[in-house]
């Protein structure tokens, strides 16, 4: 972090210590607690259901604080993960000092830290969410020599009583301003809290989805993050979802990240942007165009796209979002600035000229390096995703592209530059592979491709087995076909999985 980044940092812990959080030590945490009248510490860690769990500690004395920061604490792994048996369920959770933030909701001054899991022998738990992602990031770096970075677009609906004034146009809420968008101030409060916990936010806005039903207003919003090392990206998204839910609870609102909220309305995705960095340079471009390395990365995602849904689309309603002729993808292909594809290459500031100087004639031209902004975007995941599994799976897929002999050829074969849903493109559409249409189908795809995820020891066999069992337990192989014309039945399923992820 630069000095300017430290001085303007929204996280009170970073601002107080004036240190990059990646360098925080135990003494730094103790110093902050002692000098800022902190009375409690929370350990937080992801469970098998994809949600954050919390363990509270009241601080009795300095020795006890030193003990919990050094030794962590025991937890019951069988209550957290389905793959752990009750007979050998004890796990340790150890805080990661770099994740420290002040709880924005606690009446008692409280410092929170995310934790890592360890087994009985003091080794990182092989099937732990955060350790699986760590292994994926390390394997990517070993194979490619580059750092894998990511960020998410977190979409969600805010549900409130309809005020009956300044009604928004149904399904036309994209970037709407107040008073037609009612939840802008709430979203900004969410962004403020997320930033205070260390989240690196790019921007926020009102999204497409909005409608009123039985006197209740449903408004879709999005908070988009900046690219950071992939492990930090997962942590930030995890905490952000926790913050949005807690703040909504304080305001008396309801919140959902569900992929489907009702028939005929926009569902919520969780698009993931990725880039590769080396020596501070973005390796996605070469001479102003998408690099061969970026194309290898995309080819890996094309190859493993069917099984990536096992991590990013975790309940039956996810597959009611992945249907043809809507914004969510259904075909395995990629393209430039094309929202009908699975992997999109967004507009990347590669045009020549200084647009800022054109918009502001009084401003002298600059030579800003815009190549840092280029990413590629995976569009299939949604709010039901397990964040650590999803980012680990994408990291594996992008690494796999560098291990494929035919990566550049596959990238060429799966590239499309048209709207594949237009009638004149039917022939092109028929040549493309399809994404799974159910949890059961997704589990079958993961079973078929599991070897790639288990390479380099990234996903443990037990973890893959657990994911497959979890998905098959939904027994939804024909659900989409069975109830696609039954709105009331779909709504029952929506409500069942309303608070997923």
C-alpha cells in the first residue's frame, strides 16, 4: 500500500496502525485493541452452507487476549461441514490478523477477524474453504508465474413496503437515480460499512430488476468490487454479504441474493471478473489486444464451464436463471463486449487518445496506463455460490488453460461476436456446448471433470464427493421442465431457497 492509500483508508484498524493489513502482526492487533477501548473479539469463518459463522470472546485480560490470538479455539467441525464425522469432529480456528475490522453493528466495541481451519495435527484442513482457495492460488502461480486476481459484482434485491410514489418502470432500474430508485441511500450505507471492513469497492448502482407485487416493492442493486488477490476477493465478498444482511435487518428491510426471485423478472447473478498480474503489470493485454495468455485462461474456463456450475450455482433455482433468451448465459462461448456469452471481455480502455482531455479541454493530456483495467468476466455464477469454492474453481480452470495443448485453438473455436440468441445465428448456436440445467446435471459434470480440480492437491477428493452429494440430494433432474409453466410451483421453490449463499 502507498502512503496515500494508508492515509485515506476507510478501515479504522488500517488508518490507526498506518500499515498494510497484509503485514499486521499479533502485536499490532493487541495494540489496536488496547488503545481503542475494544471489549470483545469475534472469530468469523465460513461454514459448509456458505455463510459466515461467529464465535464471541469477551476480553478478560491481556494474557487471555494473547492466548486466543496465538492458539485460536476449538470448534465442532461436524456441525459446520457435512464431510466431517461426529466421531472425529474437533477442529481449530485461527485468526488471520490481516482481516481485522471493527464490527460496524456491535453496541459493545468489537474487533472481528476471519479465521482459517486446522486439523487435530495442527495442519491446514485440506477441505476447508479458505485453504482450498489458497491451494488454487498457489498452484496457479506455480504453473503460470503470475498472480490470479478477481473481483465480484454482488447483486441483490431489497424488499420493502411500496410507498406508492415515483414508481420505477418495471425491469428498467439500471443505474436509476432517486426518487425512482428508493434504495440508493441504503446501498451507499452498505458501501460505507463494507469499506470500513476492508472491502475494496469499485462502485455501486441500482440494477435492472424492480417490480411491485401485492404492495411490496422489490428493487435490485449491485455493489462491484476492485480486483485484488483472489483470496482477498473471497473474504471481501463474504463479509460484504454479511454486512448487507445485517444492515437490512437494522433498517427493517428484507434482502435476498437468490438467483431467481419470481417468474418473468431479472434474477441476481454474481459475475466474477479476473485478471493475471506479474511484477505489477496486467498480463491480459499485449500490444493493446487480448494476449495469448488471456486466451489460454479463457480456454480453460470454456473446457471446465459445465462443472464450474457445481461451485457457482448451488440450488435448483439457479438453473431457472440459466435459461435461453435472458441475460444469463446458457452456452459455452466467449466474446468481446457481448452479454449473450458465458465469458465476456469487457470494454477495456484500449482506444487511442485521452478521453479525459476531450471531455475536459482545460485539462492537459495525461499518459495514464489504462491497461491495468482489462479483465475477463464469468457470467454464469449467482448468489447461491459458495464463494471460496467458486473462486478456487475459476482459479483451477484458468490454470488448466495453460496446461492444455489446444488452448488457443479451443479459444478460437468458442469465440462468438454476435448475439447467439438471434434467429439468424441458430447454426452457430447449435455448435456450442450447453451449461447443465439442474443441480443433478451439474454434479454429473463435476464427477466427469473432477480430476482437473484434484490436480496439484487443490480440491480434496472428500470435498468433491461432498459437493456432488449435496447437489444430487436436490433430485431436480427434471424440475425445470416439470414446473416451467407452473408459476405458483416456481414461487414455492423460490421461497424455499430465498436466503441462499
